[in-house]
C-alpha cells in the first residue's frame, strides 16, 4: 500500500503520509496519515501495543520510518531529524531524569545539553512556571509521581519547543496532579505550542481538541469527540438491575457478548452498556432479556469509551498475525 499523494504543507505542525515501521515480520505502524495544526491538543488513543509510542518516536526524529514521508514543524521527517529533535519536547512513559540529582540539578543538566544561553535564568523560569521553586533542592528520586511529572514537563519545556509529544504522561499520578497537568497543557496550547498526547483515560481524551485512535498499527478514527461518536454509528442500550445489584447483571455478560449484532458489552457503574452498529440486529440480540423481571432497559447515548471498546473488538492484533 503506497502513501497517499496529497501535497505536504510545511505550515502544519505535523503532516505525515504513509508512516510505516516494521520490526522483523511485524508491521507495528502501518501507513499512518496524520495532520495536526499548530496550537492544537491531539489525544492519541489505542490499546497497549497499538503503535502509539513508535509513531511518536518517528515524529520526533528518534526512529526512521521504513516507509512514508512528511514534515514535522515544517522540517522534513527524514532529512531534518536532528533539527526536529531540537524543536520538540518529548516526555516518555517512564521518568527518565537522574534520581540522585535535585530538581534544579536535573534542569541545569538539560539546559547544558541544549547549550541554552543565560542558563540560570532559564532554569529559574522553568522552576517558577511549574511550581517547583520550593522543592528545587529535593532529590528527584524522592518525589511523588505528580512532582516527577512536573519535573519531566519542566525539562521538556526548557528549550522552548514548538511541539510537545507526551507518551502517557499521567500514568500513576493522582487526580489532582492530572488536572493540574492538563491545565498547564491548555495554557501551553494557548501560547501556540502543539501537543500530541497519548492517554488511556477517557476524561483526558475529552479535554483534547481532537482525537486520533490507532489499533495494532492502523489509524481507525480521527476527529473531535462529537465527530468520532457520530461517525461510529453505534447504538447503545443500557441495562440495570432494579435493586441496583451489579451481581444480577453478571450472568448476562457472556451470552450478550456472543449474540449476533453485539459489538461490545461493558460495565458502567451499576449498568451494562450493550452496543452495536446495526440497531435492528442489536434489538434482536437483547430481546431475550428485555422482559426478564428485575431488569430495566433503556436507550443510551454512546460514549467515547463505547466507541473505543468497539474499535478494539473489531481490530486484529498484529502480533498474533505475525505468529
């Protein structure tokens, strides 16, 4: 499959066509096309092993694509990989700074690597912006997950990047730290910085300007939250036990999942969401349980989670295909 021949526009923050990466006999990213305007926050979603991290590493010049072409920040993805790395802030899944150095020492080290002028002033500004001044002498290894996250973001921003690539940055941090982090991301986007962030949290996905969903190397959905839900064409029924006893719903899960016309069955609080793309087939599937005493059935609005669970169910694991 050849990349599409649409013209590349250097004024896009990200503009790539046919991005492909293989390891051995497995294609982990399969002809992905992606465009993102400056100053936008794009949520990058998908199951573990779907190719999100590999795509991010190709975009920031750390990996060379096996196929595909494009521009990142107006720079050629292949020819200008080194210059792209200088203009991108990349926050990895795991904390990658020195745990035996203090917050200030870590930031000073990063500033030296980038050969920043007025290094002390720039480190001071980074400490102030991320609320790290009072903890600047604390060893990084002694920080909680939320404070490590702040330090990692401060390190990403030191060289004033135009694009932030954030790989599951809020994994393992508490809800308040996650909210503070997202408030800062929106402030950065308002300043014109483009953000591509991978996440598994649906509440975080809802805070993005647009979303991209990738599963096992293939880009399956793209758009705003409302557009993706509308494009899915999902019909959803919710069922609850009248006594709000979740155990009463457990016997329904397996037979509903096996019923023709059902794409997904998932628990949402004390209810089950049963989803399918063919309304008539879905109604036939749930009919045997519609009149069952003690159960309440009602149409429900499809959520992002309904859509993404459905997409996972329709996707084939590329690692299984390679066996």
